[in-house]
């Protein structure tokens, strides 16, 4: 059995799929954490929203969603501050798709 499972928005089919997968992981007794490796601003925003939903339902291990700075010439609409990314408040995912 695994102690922790990394879930990704794109692999799970979006926020709803990720939340369903996280419920199964948690039911097995393992921790959940989220990560984004090659996701752009929309994928990271979806990950931030999913992380907030998961955190509201129980403890959530530190996630790896602050990856937009790895892309050259890409503005980061979700910069981390003190180790956290704020949940966007605008409509939809809260970021401009560009």
C-alpha cells in the first residue's frame, strides 16, 4: 500500500474526476497531494480549486502546483506567496486563458 498518491488534474479528467479519485485514495488510508508539471495557467488554476475543495474535506499534504515560473516567457497569474497560492476569485477558474 502507498502512503501518498499524487493526483493530477489532466490525468483524472478534470476537477470532478480528481475529487472522485481523491475520495478513493483517502478511503484506502493514503494521503493525497496534487501536482502540476506541464500544466499551463488553466490547469494550475483547476488544481488550486481542487486543492481548496480537498482541504475543506480533510487534511491535504503539501502540493506541487507552483510550476508556472518554469515556463519561459509565460506570465504567472497564480504566483505563490509564503508557500501558498490563493484561490482565484474571478468567474470560472479565475484566470484569463490568454
